[in-house]
C-alpha cells in the first residue's frame, strides 16, 4: 500500500504539505499531532494531572475521538479549531513525552492505514508508528520562518497572538520534542530531509512527488 510519512518540528509545513499530497494522490490523511492536542484538551477539561499515568490511561480509553474529512471531534463535539491554540499545543507536547500516552494511541494511528494508502504527518511517523514506510520525508525550516507561518495561520483563524511569544513557544516545544526519551523528534535513517525555509508549499509538494 502507498504509505508516505512526513515528520518535522512545529511550523515546518508538515500539515499543509501532507494535506495537499493526500489530495493530489487521493490517499487517506493522518494528522497525528491533532490526537495529542485532543488528548491535551481532554485532560485539561477533566482536571487530570499530566503525571497521573493510571488516570490518563483510563481517560484515553473513554475519549471518543473521530476524524471526518478534516473535521475532528471529541465525544461528539467539534474541536477542529479549539485544539489549534499554542496553549493546547504546549499541553500536547508535555503529554507526548509520556510512554503510556504514546502506546495507547498507536493502534488508533495505525488504523488510518487503509486502502488506497496514507499520508501520515507528525514527529515519529517514519521512526515508530510506520517504520516500514518506503517514502519518508523530514521537513525543517528556520525558527523565524516557522513562527511567521504559525502567526499567519493563527491570525487567519481569529486568534490574537504575538510573533515573539510564538518564537519562544516554538523553541520550547522543539526542545521538549527533540529531547524526550520516548519517540523523540528525529529524522528516520532513511528519510529525505527538506529545508522548506525558502520554498513555497507547491515547490515542496512537487519535490516530494518527484521523489516517490
Ligand atoms: O504537529 P502538532 O504541532 O499539532 O503537534 C502538537 C504536539 O504533539 C507536538 O509538539 C508534539 C506532539 N506530537 C508528538 O509527540 N508526536 C507526533 N507524532 C505528533 C505530535
């Protein structure tokens, strides 16, 4: 089956590129970061401390997460836009360091691999979730460029954010994602690394299409 993994840090363009590729190639699409964000929202709303492994495990089992096209729901409530804030991203990155959390969503992530194939984006798609993938890409970009992209994205969704705060938040999140012991953000040995700082989304998509 056609399986493409796109990993990289916050704001590297993974989301835009993976969505466009899945549309051009008519493949399924997995936004794995959205799952961590939904769990973050779920834990906040239920006052569950991020270090209480037992409670987290039980609460994840009860959470009903559904993807329908590009809409995402938690317990039948549309949370597509709500999970996009940097405060939810921070909680997502914190709980993503937890082994129980990562293991409990492995099956959910792998269930997206269905005919005719999948474009999966995140931090560990090519290393842990789909190590068997033949087409692995790792996107990077300068911190300034990534903060600029996030700024435009969030402003267009109506969020009030500051570019300086975004630079700091992105750097903190990079540090946590790269330095955690379980499934850290790292390119798979056989991933093609693409620096997207000076590339448009369509240039990146063209490059990937030329590579697979
Ligand atoms: O891709 P994103 O910014 O929506 O991801 C939010 C956080 O979730 C990210 O900072 C780390 C975590 N994450 C992860 O650990 N593994 C993934 N495959 C995807 C996201």
